[in-house]
C-alpha cells in the first residue's frame, strides 16, 4: 500500500493559529498606542482592546474546532494523520498562548 502525498497547502495550516496570534499582538499594541496617543477615555480604550482580543481568540477557536472535528484523509496514511494532529495541537497552543500572553495585560492600567 502506498500513501498519497499530503497537499502542501495543509502545511500552511500548521502556522495558522500562531499567525492569527501574531496579528492579534500587533493590532492590540497598535490600538493601545493610538488610544494613548490620542487620549481616548480609559473605558473606551479598554473595551476596544477586549473586543479585538476576543475576536482574535474566536478566530483561533474556530480554526481549532474545524480541525478537531475533521479527520485526516485516510489516503495520506500516517503522515496525514500526524500532520492533522500537529495542526490541532499547534492551534491549541496558539489559543492557550493568546490567553496567557495577551489576556493579562488587559487588566493593567491602560495609559500611564
């Protein structure tokens, strides 16, 4: 039995969760800097940061759910199964990293 090659586009999904995480980091810091530079009210700035943070977590969570519910193509054999599991766990790691690294700063003073 010969396994079919895994499509290269599947490899891009391996970095998908952390790509969204990186975008969230950039957008949160940019929004925070703009809000502080233009003296936005603290409440409005905090809520905008929370909304952006939750939106990015929702995207990562959606990605996680899509891959966790799906199954690898049986024609790709063990390689496809391993890649599927790696994508699921990398997405879980991106979600957890987002919560642990990007969430707590939202509890700090917005502008000093």
